[in-house]
C-alpha cells in the first residue's frame, strides 16, 4: 500500500492508494485519530484543528488542517501514518 503526503498552506493532505479490502480497518483507525483517540506515538495531534477522511475510488484521502499558530511536521505525520498502517497490518 502506498501513500503520498502533500503539504499546503493550511495543512497536509495524505492520499493512501490501493486500500482494497483493508478499507474498513483503515477507516476505523483514521476515524479514531479524527475523534481524538489516535494511538500513534507523536505530538502532532496537538497541532491539528481538524482531520477529515473521505474515499476517492480505491484510495482514502485525509485532510489535516493545522490549528492557528500551529505547525505540522511532515516527518511526524509520516511516522504516525506508518505506525497506523502497521497497526492495521498494512506496513
């Protein structure tokens, strides 16, 4: 499973391609993050204003919006995403 991270002026967009049969497990994991129950070992969650997850064909798209005055570190986001993918058996 591949993903890409695109950094913008108000946040980060993550596209996880080829989710296939792992869709439900990934949606559940990303929903937990959106709801403040993220299990990844990072401080990045404190910088988020919002996290939206939606489907686009065989991909999941996560839009992370940084809180005013906050900054999201792409390396931290990558670390968290790798952890979450490993937790769902998609490392």
